[in-house]
């Protein structure tokens, strides 16, 4: 009985873990998003651009990032905020801390830290 349970768990869980979406989009290379941010940086001069990502959706709707945030970052994480600073010639992405309960139901989400650097 225990052996059948172990096989059942392996059959049900392994494909789900392997099918998790990537934390960044894979439709375009990261360099493309960096080039897009560089164009914005060039256009704003010494100004600052703040681009806010979309908030979470209802539990029955699939999350979709705002067009502007996705275009510049490729990140599909709720409540992401991109700040492009023309004076410092830099861009910074702010992300909410990861929530284990949300990741349990939604899958892995990109959070602050080394994995978010691009």
C-alpha cells in the first residue's frame, strides 16, 4: 500500500513541479528588456519614471501583468514597481516579499533578492 502511495505521489507531483512557469518570461531575451529600459532612460533625461505593475486578480482569473510593466521588465509578478532614474542612470525593480501560501496555490513567484537581478 505504501509503495502504491509513493508511486501515486510521484506521478501526480513531479509533472506539476516540472510544469511551473518561469519567473521571468522566456518569450524574449533579458537583453531586449534592458534595451527597452535604456530607451526610456535616454528619453527622460534627468527625470524619474515610475511604472506600477498590476495587482493580484480574483482567485478564478489568471494573473496578467500591466502592458507597460511587462514591456519594460518581462516580469509577471503582482505589484511589481519599476523605477527608472534618469539622474542616476539606473533602473530598479521593487517586488513584494514572497508568500508561501500564495506560492502553494499559484506556483513560484519572483521575489526580492538575487533571482530578480537581470
